[in-house]
């Protein structure tokens, strides 16, 4: 993120990570029941920001002030211009406050404001040109570091920005060095500060230093508004030539802010990052980590990126440096967080091996054994992971997740299930790893529709896999429902459990807030089985009313006490309800109807993986295979159209030949399936010709050898 600048533009621009793109297309819910052995055994990928957030100091001395922007992804030039405008506003506001404290009249204050504005206007072209040059250098730096981080950054040991910039945009002439003389109505501290800024722009670093030191030489009462600014810029000036002085000036900036000197642009918080960078370039990683954590705690989220890059740099150091850092608790935890979150470039496995060797040699007794085990597991050193886990808290959610994976590697599924159950209980339900990665391919491809990654959801999903494999279907379903693995829950409920088992499960479970979908699935299954009375309570209110109309129409149509015309009309009503409301009343959740995606796509979901076999760990039991093979589900997609056609056929059987009504019904019902299944629609065409030959529709059908055109739009209708 942007680093705060005052009258000069920040010389160091931190890169912006490109926002990930997603392909166009439908969103399919992720599934866990199709997990391969690889994904069941894979270590979770952490979220660096989440890991670092656990280390942030609870007490925050200074607050970061973020320049306003339209959104998180605003262009850097826009954000930098926003910061420049914010600084200009602070400059004006501060001079007004200072003059009011001195008893200045309105005319003097207005004159000072005009002088400040004129000076800012004169400085702006040069500031913007500097910004464009910084962007050009940063872009080249970004490209180079992404392509070859080791060669460009680590071998040099220096900030490569200037070295790799091929072309620098030309700079205009700087603002006049003596433009500060026009500040005739401004207090002396503002004049001196501006004098230093103009000297800096004119490459007179000695003059800039002297002017800013002169600000701090004023009496405290005369420098209430530019003391922090001067100390901050003196630190920036000293960074390259005198790092020790730079550190001292940055500390002075924060001391001044604590003492009550004005800090309207958040320089105290910004100084943390620059002091950290100075310490980092001097190889004092321990100090850099602490400072970056404080910067991040202040609200400056660029600290996360700085910590990530600092950890990456630290992990490439010589063994003697690694051992020193392993002895420092903060360094150990930040560097381990970088390893488990897969956020660093290069040979991560080799870096992890070197780092973990240093940590183990140091014998540090500190929190975070579960994270060290995580790092070892990700590096493939399972024995080292076991050793760290032996020292980890028995109740640690992460530790038990890793213990489960090691148990699976050893072939102990029962032990793995016990560890996973403990992990499910230990993980907070609202813990999210925003940058975490799903562990199976379908999830990784699912795009922006996927809910935030919650570790408890993944753990519960893996436990559900093991429960399913050993025949604990109700327990598996409960886990899947609880953690919103809907595609998998649908599979277990519709393909593995019987209708009676599912009904018993839901009755014992009682009505729950988020169970509408599974209750709807059962309602449709009961409707398909003709168990209408049992189905109705499981529908929501609106759909229940439609279902009641459908059931009433069928019952009326089957009532032989009624006249044929009344029965036929009722059956046709049922047919139309089945045709147009069948997705809600009768559809299967998975194939063939795929109500889970509103019938828009025909997909197999986890069923195909079950049929093919999912792996040695996630191996479907013989009972699961038997249940899948014997389940009674419709064979054709949009099967309720065929149900509707059957109702219409029964209605037609009650109608007299050559009636206009019969002809229209045969055309309508045949139209429901003629495009998808002409063979099934053929009986309606033949009946239209045979039974309604004296009607206009019958004659047209005979002439066309198929149905005459109608207003019905079959294509695209579910």
C-alpha cells in the first residue's frame, strides 16, 4: 500500500498485486466427497494475513491515516494524487489553526491560505513527474522480481528499483528554490519546512537538512504543527547515508507525536514502516519484524506485504542468521507464517528445510509448535512434523487436523476421524482464511461464487468423507449440512440414503434455520414416490400451496364419480402444474434434473467419482455402491415433463374425438417434449392425426407429418 509522504513524494513505491481474474461461466458449488487421496493428505494452505494478525500488538499507539480512494483497486496515480491532496488540505488546515492560536485576523489567515495554495500549485507538476518516474521504476522492478526474485533482489542485497529501471520519464524544472519567500503571512515553522522541501526538490540535500533542523530548533510553542513533519523527513533523508541517524529521527517522529505535536497526516505510524525498512536493509530482521507488525496494527495494511517480503528475504539468509532469528519468538512466528501460507517465491521446500533445522537446533520453547509442524508437513518432512506435534497443544485445532492427516498416511482411518472430530470442535465457526486455498480441483476452479474459506468447513468435509466411507450416513450428512457442502449433502441424501432414512433424519433433527434446501429435497422425493401427504409439511409455504393444488388436481382427475369432462380438466391442470412447476415439485436435486443449479446444466457432481472410485483413502464402501446402483430415480433429464405428458395423456383419454379442446391439449402436451424427445412426443402427434382428423389442428398435423406451430416456447423452459 501507499507509504505516507508530505511535501515530497515517497521515494519507495510498494508494488500492487494484480487482482485475480475469473473466467466467465456458471458457479458450481465445491464438493469434498470426490476428494482424491492427494487432497485428503494435502496440508492446508494458510492465509498469511490471518497468521500475521495473530501476532499484532494489542495496544496501538498510532493510527494510520489512509488517503481516500474510490475502492481498494484504485490506480496508484489516483491514490497518490489523493494523498497529495490530503497533505495539501492538512497544510492549509494546520496553518489556519496555528494563526488562530496566535490571534491572527481573518484577512491574515486568508492571505496565508492563498500563499500555501500558490506554493502547492507551483510544486504539483514536479511532484506528479516524480510519481510517474517512480511508477516506471516500480513497474520494471515488479516484472524483474516476479521473473527472477533471487537474481534481482537477493543476490544484490539492495533495493533494485533504480538498477533495473531501463527508462525514466523526464522531469520538469523543479519549483523555484526561493519560492518559500512568498509565505509572508505564514508562521515561521511553515516557512522553514517549505524551505527544506524546495531545497530537496532542487537536490540541495544539505539545505533541506538545515531547514528542517531549524524547524526543530524553534521553541516548542512555535513548532506545534511541523515538528513531526521535519523529524520524519530528516529520517527519510538519512536512510541511505546514515541508517543509525534515520532510525533515531523516525523514533523522534513518534516521540513528538506522543508529546502532542500535530500529526495530521499520520507520520508517526508511517515512520514505523520506514524505520523497519532501514533496519531490514541493515540485516536487523528482528527489529524490522516488530516494527512492521506495529505498522500493520496501526491500520496500514501495506505492512502485511512488507512482512511477507521481509520474511522471504530472511529465509534466504545464511545458517548463522537463521539460527539467530530462530531464537527470536516474533521472527520465528512471522517466518513460519510465510512458509505455511505459500506466499514466497523460490525453492520453498529447501527454505523450509533450512529454517526448520535452525528452529529445531535452537530448541525454542514458545507458542507455535502447531505452525512449525504445519511448515514441516508442507515441506514433506513428516517425521519432523510428528516431533513438533508431540510438543503442540492437544486441543489445538490445527495440530489435530495435521495429526489426522498423518494418521491417514499411516492407514489409521479411525484415529484420523477422532482427530478430525476434535479439530471440528476446536476451530471457530467464523474463522476465515480469506486468502486460503481449497484443497480440491473443483473448488479451486469455482470462482467468485465460492464462500470464504473456513478451515472448520474443510475439516468437517474431510470428516464427512470418512463417515460416509464407513457407513455413518446420517452423521456424514449432518456434517455436510452444517458446513454448507450442499452438493455433497444432496448426493448423500438423494443417492445414498433411502427416503425413509432421510425422513427419519430430518424429523429427529427438527426444523432448523438453514435446512430449507434439504427439506425441499425430501419433499420432492416424497412427491415422486406418491407420498403426497407426507411431502407437504416439508415444503415452504409458497411451494406447499402449489403442491396442494397439484395433488388436488390429480385426486379430482382420478375420481370416477365425476364427469369425464371435469376429470379431464383436472388432469390437464395437474399436467400444466407438473410441466411449469415441476422443478419445484418433483425434480431431483442432482442428475437428471439438477434442481441444485435450477436445471440450467446437466452435471454429474460427485456421483461419477463414486462410480469410478475416489482413491484408497476415500474409497466408497460396498454398501454405498449397492445403494447407488439400486436407488430409484428418474432416468431422463427434466423428467417431470414426461410426468406432465402422462397426466395430459390421461386427460386426453377422457375426451371425445374430434373436439377442438382435445386437439389443443394434444398439441400442447406434445410440445412439452417434442424438441428434447421426439420419439416420446410421437404418440401425441399420432393421436392428434387419428383422433382429431376433422379439426384444423389435426389436418395441419397430418399435412406436416408433425405438430403444427404453437405459441408455446418449449426451448429454455424447465
